[in-house]
């Protein structure tokens, strides 16, 4: 008899609970992450249950979350079925992703006011990253990520042990005088972004100061291409990482222990909308080597 009594109590509790209490507050919370978009609306908006609301009018994937109905776009890639009707457009230099949560009742009559919660996430496409590459003797590495925009925290400028770019070089590292002219392997990498986005290096340059536009500088990459034959661009615009190598050098008339900083203007390219890989005309590359000593 005890199990039957418990079962009857559960039925009675569900009957007393009834439908949710309508909430007419027009509130929407949107969280724009580098790979994911999460949207929350007040629980029971205008009397609608969560199973009557669809993301993009397609996906009934809402869940209860502390007084809200939560809908999630787990990946910004349109090839992912969980994309749920999300649309995107590019208005340089910003990507816009937009969707809506709409009511959809298949019954003969509708007693609740129709709702359409529209929302948008915007992401910057262009970033300026920099990092201290090495001292002139020398070479001490310091990391400083990104500039502005929601993709900022996903970008990093790294140095590697060899041309395989499989192992990040531990900081700090030192280039002695005898190693001037040795290979330095560098790259900008984006982690945690949708596969549709590729990293493109527009311009990279070195300075003896952390200031981006310091008067003394040496261009390494211009418009996506190496400035001379001593610089080799391995990948640019093909994956979530762009890599290149150049020769260690020193600036003349600069204190022996001052750092050499590397700066890169980086573009996040949407491969679903654009052709992202950079191609270069080798005939236009200039040979400007100065024996490892840069004026």
C-alpha cells in the first residue's frame, strides 16, 4: 500500500501545480562567447511552456534554468545541425550573428500572445597582437594578447622550437650574439573558435619597444606576404593558426639587453563566406638582408 500512496501523492502534486504563471516581461539575456551563443528569456513568457518555443522556429532545445528558459547555439558553424536557423553577415570589420526564439503551437486555437525574441551577437574581425620576441643579446618573451572584440581572449602570439610548430618555446629564451641569424619560429593561434574561422596575418613587424608604432621598426610580413627572402610564411589563412619564420637579429645603437617585440595585425576570416588563404607573388619579394644587423 505504501508505494500506491506515494504514487497518488505525486499525481495530486502535479495536478495542483498546473501550467506555469505567465510572465509578460520583455527581457532577453544574450551571452556571446567565441564559439557559443547562449540566450535566456523569462520563464513562461506570456503563458508559453518551454516545449512550445523554438530557436529559429526549428530547434526545440530550450531548458529550464533558474527562472529562465535557456537556448544554446553550441557552434557558430552553419554546417552543424545545432545551428538552428542562425544567420550571419559580414559588415567590415564586424561579423553579425542573429536568430530568434519564437512561439509555435500546433493546437487548433492559440490562447497565448505570440512571441518573437530576436537577438544578435557581433564579433570583431581584426585584431592587433604583440609579444616581446627576444632581447638583442638575447631574447626574453612576454605575451600580450589581442586588442578588442569578443574573439580577443582566444588569440595568442607564440614562439616554437622548430618548423614543425608542434612545441611552444618556453619563455624566456635567449639569443646570444653568436646566434644572430638563427631561425626564429613564430605564429598566431586562435583556440576555441568554430572551424569556419581561419587566422590571417596581414602585417607583422618588430620593434625595440612594446609600442606598436615605434619609430624604429622592421617589417616582416606586409599584406600577408614576406617582405624578403629571409622570411618564410608557412601557413596564412588556411587554419586556426598562421605560422612563419625569420632570422634572429639585433637593432643597431640599442642597449644590449633591450627586448625585440613582435607585433602582428591579425584578421579572423570566415571561410564560409570568403577565400581565406593568402597567396603571394614571389617575384615581388625583396632581398634586404644585412648580415643580421638591422639599421
